[in-house]
C-alpha cells in the first residue's frame, strides 16, 4: 500500500524519537481491497507522552484525545491521525476494557476483533499479519481472532460489528459458530449505549446491499433487539438506494411493518438509537408521508417547494422502491429545478388593506396556492392585484 506525505512525516517523527509506527486496521484493510481510504490510524510502541513529544519536536500538533486507552490525535495540514500505543486488555466487562501498554505488536493484534482488522503496514507498504487476516480478506471471510464467544463476551458491541463487516466485506454466509454465538448473547445488546448501537447500525445500512445481512440478523434474533417488529430486509436490495443514507433505509425498513404501527415504532427506534432531533424528525416524516407513483410537473414542483429537494428525493425513492416504479425522471427534475421564493409577505397584504391576525395567514396560504397553480409564474404585482380583488 502507498503511504502519503503527511503519514510519512508522522512516522518519521516517531522513528527519529527512537520509536516505531505502523498503519493499522481499516486503512490497511481497505487498501488491500483497493477501496478508498479515508481515516488513517497508526499504532506505535512509544508511550502517549513520548509520541506527543516526538510530534512536537517536528511542529506537529498532538491532542490527548484518549490517554486512558493510549490514544492521541495528530493534526497535520488539516488532517487528523489517531495514534495509539501498543496495548493489551487486562480486564473486560462486555462494554469497557482496562488496558496495559506493551512493546509486542502481536499482543496488540491479539486484542482486536477480526483477523482482517489486525493488519499492520509500515511506511514502505510491508504488511504484518499475525492471524491470517490477509487470507480471510482475500476470501471475503469473517473470522474472529481466537474464540468467537470469548471475544464477544469482552465487548458485546462485537455482535453488531459481525454483521456490519459481513455487509461491508464478506461474500457468502457467516459461519454457524459465529451466528450461534451472536444469537446466544443477543440479549446483551440492550446493555450497550444507544449511540454505539446507532453507529454500527448506520454503518451497516450505508453498505451497498445490507439485505442478506439483515436476514441473518433476524435469524439470529439480533435485529429484533433493535427493531422489535418483523421487517422485510430484502426491500433494501433495490439499486435505487445506492446513494441513500441510513435514515432513508431505516425508514424503508420500518415502512414494511403495519401502517398503523409505523409512527410509534419510529419513535421507539429513535429513542433506542438516541437519534438527534433532526434525524428523528426526518425519520418520522419519511414514515408518515407518501407520494403517488405518477406525478405531473405541477405536482412535482408543489412537493419540492413543500418538502425541500432532499426530503422530496428521499420520499420519491422510498415510494419508487415500494411501488417498483422507475423514479429517475423525478429525481432529475428535482435536481434541475430552481426553487422560486414566494414573492409575498404579510406586510405586503397589510399595505393594501388586510388586517393582521389568523385571517392574514389564511389569506397568504390562499395566495400561495394561487401562485403554485400558476406554476410559479405570477409576479408580486399580479398577486397583489389578485389579493385586492379578494378584499
């Protein structure tokens, strides 16, 4: 794998201080898969204070973001790099781990979850693989480092990580051993924080086709711990959803339940996953609205103005998947449509004799409807003339 300029500078700073640093985890894994690499994580045999000093000697900013677990963050040319001291777990309670620092790369690798997440690379691109992760990665196969049940009991979030990485990387089914262990301990998911569950679920949903994985999650009694009603995961196999976010896919999943239960279910899932107010509002909107399969240009403009482009396109995709309708033309129209601004305000109506109050708002809505009916062609002057005739 190729190491970029900033990463090389950080590694050089650590080496000149007498330490060693290697890239680790997702950046190595994705590079081998020839996928885009986004975040660079590094491991080092220097202690956090030593790594901080090494970076400062080369004018590289270092922030103590997780000293308890040996992590600092280097900032270089507006990029962030997490650097963590080699460590091993002393004690795990299923949610948190107490760690000790070590000089052993293999000990550091042994505390990681899956074989393909325990790969390291030096600045020359040399791969260090202690548990056969390269082979598993090339075979698109998920294997734990060591005993699957022991690793899951260390951190029950690994149940969800199993399915997230299955959707992200694997071809074929998970092993019966792993599925059985996930099912056996699925009840422990309720003890995890909503934020951690949400992060894993969203990353899973954002994969290209999470449908087969969701089926496995249901068969393992895992999905039911998050969405307590049966959903039809196969609906997410549609190519229409290729660039859709997690909230859209979650809404589509929840829409496969009984119509009368969707809003209450949406509220429950929002609370369980600790969604932000913005995320919850979007989810509930997508659960409670519909757009018919065929739309006139006038109807498209009305929906776009009412919902905004993003919500409109998301809802069009959802309804297109549900009805099996090709909605590309509606998405294209929305992207090309410049949303006009309604030219009247309440003050404009007051200036021609209208009284302030609730009736003013109703009059504005009536005029806005008249403007929409004209396909947004009526000018401010024409609308004011129409308004005067209504007085």
